[in-house]
C-alpha cells in the first residue's frame, strides 16, 4: 500500500472515528457536567435541590435512553446508520437548549430526557456504524477510541464548569455548561455529509456495488485489491446466509437459537461491567467522595477532576492501542482485577482518613482514586463499545446494541438513584460493597467471554455458529499464495 492509499484510509477512518468520538464526548460531558454543577451553589439554590432531586436530575438522561432503546435498533436497521446518527444529534441539541434555558425543575428534567433520547439512539447507531465501516486492522483501535475519548468530554465539562464557577451565584454559572452540550452534536452534523454509509448496511439492502466501493475506501485501496474482494465476498456470503436461513432483523432472531442467545449474553455482560464497577460513582459523585476524603473546597475538587480526566484519556488510549495485541479477555480481566483492588483501597483509605486532618492520608485517598480510574480506563473504557458490536452478527447487531444501551442506562439509573443513599447510610462501606461484586464480574468474564482479536466481523460468527458462512479464506491468511488465488477466482 503506497502513501496515498494510506492517507485515504487514514482520512476516511479519522472521519468515521470522529463521529463516535463526538458521541462519546457528548455522553461523558453529560455525566461530568452534572457532577460539576451539583457542587455549584447557584444550581442547588435555583432548583431547591435535595438528595432525591439531585438523583432525579442525573437520572433523567438514562430514562430518556431507556425509552428509545426498544425502537432504536429498528430505526438504525430501517433508516441506516448515518441517518440515525443525524437524528440523535438533533435530539441532543434540542435537549441541551431546553435544559440550559430551564425555568423550573420540570423543564430541566424534560430537556435532559430529550438528551437521553438522543444518546440512546446515538450509542446504538454509532457503535454499529464504526464496527462496520472501518478496516479490520483498525477496527479495535477505532472502537476502543469510542469511549477512550470519554475523558475528553469529562475534561471539557469540568473545564467549562471551572470557568463558569467564577460567575456563581449567577444562574449562568450552570446554564452555560448545559448549553455547551450542543457543541459536539453540531460538529457531527457538519461531518456526516462527508462520510460513507455502512458497507454492510448497503450490501444487506441490495446496494452491493456501493458497498464494495465503501469497502475499498475504508481500506484505502481500489475495488480490485485482494483484501477488498475477500472482505466483500465474505460479507456477501454471510449476509446471504442470514437471509436464506430466515434470520430476519430484530429481537425474534436473537432469541431464536442458542448461538444468538450467547451473543446477546456476551453483549449485555459489558453493561454491568462498565457501569457498576465503580467509575460512575466517581463520575457523578466525585464531590461527595472527595468531601468524605476530607477535601471540601469545590474549586479544589474541580481542579482534581480536570487532572483526573486527562489521566483517564492517556491511559484509555494506551489500552485501545494494545487491545488487539493483548486480546479482549486479557484486557478486561487485568483492568477488572486492578479496579477491584483499588476500590477496596479507596474504601479503606476513606475509612481511615476521611474525617481526619492528616494531609498525607487525604491525598493518599485521592491517589487511589486516580489509580482506580487508570485501571478502569485501561481496559473497561475501550471495551465498552468494542466488544458488544463485535460479538453480534449483522442481522442482530443494531437490536443487540439497543438492548445493550437499555441495560447500560438501567444500570446508570441504579447508580444515580441508589448510591447517594448508600453514601448517606453506610459511607465508606459503599466502596467495599461495590468492590466485592466486582469479583463476581471477574469470574464471569474468565469463564464465559469469547476472544475476538484478529478476526473480521464475519469470521467472529464462526466462533458462535461453529461454521464459517463463506468459502473464502480468513483475511489473516491473505498473504499466502493459495489464499490470493482463491480471492482472485472470487
């Protein structure tokens, strides 16, 4: 591949990845902005907040995502990945405008629920889109960057809130951060016209010639290249098999047979792994955590969160780069094991120094929070939207990702509604409880997860069905003369 072909592949891939990054930034910005405005006096005073209303305000986005999840897969399959992403952007912009202009708590919650509708649709569409519209050798990195750039959203939210906090007690201290949530979706709307549709969606909808040209574009070469021809024939054969075997799009196909049920289980397993491991406690309630650790200044809390966001981004990118080499199982198990150890340490340090004036102990607690988020960011962050779309076959990918989104947001509701009361009732013991159920997650991954590294999406199907639905060789064998001959014959 010459430099011009590499440039074409890099540019197309960069544009595709930019869409998922913007979606990730939007989701992360929302979580972090709520964590930041929750410590602003103007925000609390304007809505006369208590523990219950703080939880409801944070939960509203998850409720919106849950509402749209049952039909998100149908929209993404029917209208295409790109159009669904565009609709999600419009919903996010409308929701941000309403919440930023809220005159009462009902209006604020309504705006956040509309944002949730957009996020639920976007996560279903964008994950399917990126997995299907990137070359196999860059797919793990692209999907890993999806949520690795979560830290950028957190950094932006904390940075904006840190700047507007100087306006406290003016209402604009919290309104500006809410309105700024429109920024990433607006960027996506400008990028989308330059992007191709998913080649698999095009081929499934009898637009094979367009799909072939998109495959060439994302691989940075021409349609006659052996790797493009192999992928094209592999996709054609697999999708034709799904059609002829009566495996229609939708939920019915998922529960129809054992391989699909296993795919769904593995896909859904990522939701509690990523949402209930402990990171969301820090995202939404880092103010409460730092206060319990002895750091009560809101300015200091935001400064710590800014550094934490930058730290997460660097570590998550490292995990994304190493995902293909290490494999999904090793990445997950190493991250999950370290998270468990570090969360026990956070609980122990909070118990020992949370009410003391021991400066070393207090900052030791903060250090363990950083180590926990580093461990989480290394593996679980990249895997959030890497593993679920990989294990799903085309005909159930959109529906499966919608169900994944629904479960993930339901776990988010649990975090935002339950943990405030746990903090009030049992304090530092909350970390011990959370770390203990992480051990169960570790056991589940070790015994059940299937490794997907080094395979195209269609080759992954063989791990579940026991047989490959195409006669072409695996892409990894393309350098062999025999494989090249087969491709040329195709």
